[in-house]
C-alpha cells in the first residue's frame, strides 16, 4: 500500500500540531518557573535589605555609645 502525498501532508501537520501543543505546555511551565524564581528573588532582596538596615542601626548604636562615655 503506497502512502499518498495527502496522507504524508496530514501526518506532517498532525506532528506540527502536536509540537505546538508541546511548546505551549513548555511555555506554561517556564512562565510558572519565572514567577516562582521572581518571588524567591524578591523575598531574598527584602531579607537582605532588612539585614543591611539592622546592621546599620547596630553599628550606629555602637558608635554613639563610644561618644557617650
């Protein structure tokens, strides 16, 4: 049984359609990962900034106690 050009074209287009679906799913997963990493990054920056602010306050208090005595 010979495969016709039409059958080959249909099979090819089905493969293209399947690949489009795969890429859309990959895109969805990548978007989720970007969101997760962005939230992680933002939280890390927030914690770091709080740590820096706390360290600055502690150093100011240490310096001022030197001059009070």
